[in-house]
C-alpha cells in the first residue's frame, strides 16, 4: 500500500505540477487517495465569462489565424469544492507577521502575511519609506536565511520584532566595490514554462546577460520584456555588481514583446456536436506571433534530464546537472560535471586520506518513483549533507537507450563487465537507483545498490553503512600507505646517503686526479726549464770552448802552467798551459768549457788572494802574475 501511495503521489505531482508535498498530500487525503478526484480538485476550471456558467473553455489553434474554443462540461459542484478546499488550505497557512520597522528614527508597524516572501516585504518597505529595494539594508530579519524567496513565517521572527532599515550609501568604499565585482551572482530567470539558473561574475553587464538569454530563448534583445531588474539609470551598460541584485539569488522573468496582428477566432459549442454553431469574430487585440504560438517548448518537468543520443559524456553530465537543478531547485546534490573515469579518479584513486565514495545516480523518466525520489529523498537535508561530506555524486539519465549504452560502455572501461551487467539488470520499476562505488583492497568496485523504492531512513541508513565500511577500509589503506611511504622514505634516505657518499668519493677522486695532473704538469714544467737551462749552459760551454786559445807546447817560450783546484766534493785538479800573453778571458773560457762558468764560480788566486773574475778580462796572465805557473781555486758563488 505504501508503494501504491508513493506511486499515486508521484503521478499526482507530475500531472498537476504541485511541488509542495504537504499540499499534494492534503488533496490526496481529501480525495481518499483517488487520483482522478484529486486532480480534478487542483486543475484550474475556466468559466465562460459571458454566461457565468461552470463550463470551462479550452482554446487551441486549429489553422492559421484561427482558434477553436471547445467548452467542457464538469459537475456543477466541482468548482465550489475546489475553491472551498483551496481557501481553507490558505487560511491554515497564512498567519500574520507583525513587524516594527525603524527607519530614520521613525517606527512604523508593518503587518504581512506569513506566506509572503522577503521580496514582498522589501517591496512593501519601498512603498512605505521610499527606499528602493536595491538600496535597502535591513538588520534583524534573520541573517543568511532571509533570501528573497524565503517565507517570513520560516525566519522565526518574534511577534512585533524590531527591524532596522537604512538606505545604502551612494558611494561605496573601494573594498566594497572590489568585493562586489568578485562576487558570483545567481540569476533565476523564468521564461514561459522554462527556468534558467545562470551564474555570472560581478563584472558582467546586463546587456551581456540579455544577449545570453537570446541564445537560450531565441527572443531578440529588442523584443525582451523583463520583470525583476532594479530601477537603475543606464541599466544595460551597468555591471551586475552595481545593479543591486538580491543575494544569494535574484529572481527575473522574461517574455517576448507582443506583436499587433489580426486574427479570427471561431467559437464552437461542442456540447451538442450535431447542432454546433460557429461564430466568426474579427478581433484586432494583441496576439502572439505565429512562430511564438507554435513553438513546441516541452516542460522541464516532463522532458528527460538528458538529450537523446548524447555523444560527449562530459557534456551530457553537465546538461544533466543543469536540468536537474532547474527541475528540482537548488536543494539538490552537487553533481560531478565530467566523465565517469574522471569521477572515479577524483574519488577513488586519490591518496587514502583524501579518498571519497562515488555515488552514481541513475535516473529514468518512465519510472513512477523518479519525482518522489528526487524531490523528497535527494532533497532531504540529511541526505544532502551526507552526500556532500562523503561522496562524489555522478548523475546519468537512462531514459534513452543510446544514453544507457554509452553509460554501460563507460562503466565497462572504467570498472569491469560485471559492474556494467549489474547496472543493466536493474529493472525500470526499481529506478532511480544509487550505485555506491568504493575502493576495496586495491580494487575499485560496486559496494551496494540502493533502489528508488526506499524511504528517507532506509536511504540514509544505506549511505551511512557504506560510509562506515569505507571509513574502516580507508583507515586500513591509509595505514598501508603510511607504511609504504615510511619504507620509501627509508629507502630514499639510504639512496640519498649512498649517493652523497658516492659523490664524496668522486669528488675526492677528482681532487686526487687534479693534484696528480698539477704535479705532473709541474714536473714537466721543471723538466722543461731544466732542459732549457741545460741547453743554455751547453750552448754557453760550447761557445766558451770555441773561444779558448790553443794550448802551447811545453818547450815553447813564455809558457805558463795553470793548475785549477776544483770545489768540493771534487778532489782532482785541472791543469793547462797558456801563453803568457793570453788574456784572463781565455782562462775563464777554459774554465767555462769545463762546466765552471764565472756566473757560478769565483776564481781565486793563491797569493795574493783575490778574485780574478773581478779583474779586467783583457789583462794578460803575465800582467796578473800568473806566470810562469800558478794554482787557482774555484769557489761556488
């Protein structure tokens, strides 16, 4: 019975577009859960304005510039019952809110309905105090809960609560201007039966927003008629930061400008099809253009959350998230916008302490459980907090077979064939479903499947069970990761120490090689210098030997005998005969030819003792008293 009632509730909300679950339950209870009766209570009944009868007229176009109005008969008491039930429902939820508003040292009492929104209150304050909504600064209203769409009854205001109202200063500080320019503004734009939630930076101009809406609605900017923009001079060229938009979300409505044209309307009385009359009416009232009347714009509530034949998985996920939020409002999960492989990498393949669970939400438009599951279960605050804190949520719509095949291929590539078959075997009547994926013992696999035929408590219980199991496994993985990192750190430290030792040995070897090279170079340089010196000495010796006068015969006249005593450690002596007329230079050349140049040796005569190298080399031996014989001594300088 519970499942039947959930199905009836889902069908009732789908047909009537009643978003408020309490209101839907009220109508179903009043109708004893008779779906048809409940629908008849809620659907609007349009009476004939000329006859004031209970017959409604539905108008539809049947030809170019022709409309047919076909009355439909209803029970005479249905409208009255609908009005009575609606009025009683409104009275039960319309408690008055009494406020004392202090503005410019004046206090005025403001009485509002409890079902009025904060935006209604601001408009009322603009009428009373003359302060534009965009310049109103209100304190005491409820802080961050006081959004533009929040009901006054939901703010928990005390009876006769005192509010303080003041106008914002015309000139803002640089800090405030910078803050506004960097703020992201959320615009909720309504167009016919479509809702668009657009996010823009504060630097975006209103003209750019209107241009973007042209690409979404095909309404040229010059034909756009807006409701909700603050009254600002030069609005189109003003950036959003300076317009005075409501936070966290600003409500706007856009429609196409009506075009003047003539059309013919034929009224057909279908109550008696055989005697039906046709009335042709000429009318020149304002009527939408033909291309605007016949545009087939499906309802966001009925169209699937993804287009047919999606080719790009990432773009499909982005479209799914946008349509889901547009249909079920901002109180919905934050769906991952990317491929399934990317979602698995971000959730399961990160370090253990940063790891999260992956929840794959599978949607199907043909399942009667979809609306209830999305609106009540996924919109539950406890479920949202659990998903936000512990999960990466990936969404996909299985309504179209091609999209389902694309998901199965992605699951097979990212996980395995078993996971793909698990998803493929879920029947439509058990959808939507949440597939819980976690990383267990180095494997990424499906942990559990939560079908759509569960309540909030069962859903929360299934999520918490997965979270607890995942927490234990994550702690184990984190421990293994820490141990592995510790081993890697020890190995890294050992490798680093070995490398440092190896570098030190290489440095020592390089220094040793450098020193050896320098020493060899020094030896070579010294040897080169020595050889040059030896060559120089040899050249001097040979030159001196060439200059030595010839030795005379012993019996020749005027011959002197010179005996030379060599320096230590030599003990022998040199002897040679010279002519008495030979000069001292000849004697010194003889000594140099024997390896004793005067630069290195002194030539000392025995008596009187004197250094002959200091004498004039042109003097003869006889003049130097070295005749007829003399012994001289060589001393190193």
